[in-house]
């Protein structure tokens, strides 16, 4: 049970970080197609967090962990600094891909754990698949 709580917490933090990053770059995006893609990705992250919230009570009376204020601030600051001189569509896609790749790595690491309940593993697989699709979608904006 402790493993499931950890996996769900890590997934929720990753999905929240994805939503935060999209939120922070959205006002910089000029390309309408990229905006639509990011809206779709945001919705998928939201779906993941909703599924986690529904499943979480089976393992804990607490609520799923989210990114803390410091991590949100660091994400915002990092995006601001990295786009200060270049906020092109290509640069924004690159930044989002870098973060998404970190999520894929974490998700794959969690998938390799052998003792995870099937319901949790299903959400985890959906998260990884969604992120891998996001990377493919963002490649065309580089």
C-alpha cells in the first residue's frame, strides 16, 4: 500500500508540474496550432489528476501530493529565464519537451517496480503513454 501511495503521489506531482509548465508558457505561445496542442495536453494532465484523486482514497485518507509553491516558483522562474532572449515557438517546444522527458523517465522508473497494484499501474501506463505522445506532438514545433 505504501508503494501505491508513493506512485500516485509522484504521478500527481508530475501531472501538476506539467499543467503548471503549460500554464506558464501559454501566454508566450504565438502559434495557434501549438496553443491547441497545449490545451489538449493540459486536459490530459487534468484527466490523470482526476483519476488519481478518485483512486487515492483506496490507499490513504490524505490527498495526493502536488507540487509545492517552491517548485512552482522555480518552474516559472526557469521558464522566464530561458525564454527571456528567445521565446520562439521552437524554444517553447524544446522547454516543454525537456520537462516531459523528465516525466517519462520518472514514469518508466515507476513502471519497473514489480509490486504495484493493477489500477495504479494502469494510470501510470496512461501517464507515460500520454507523455510520449506529447513529445511526438511537440517535435514538429522545434
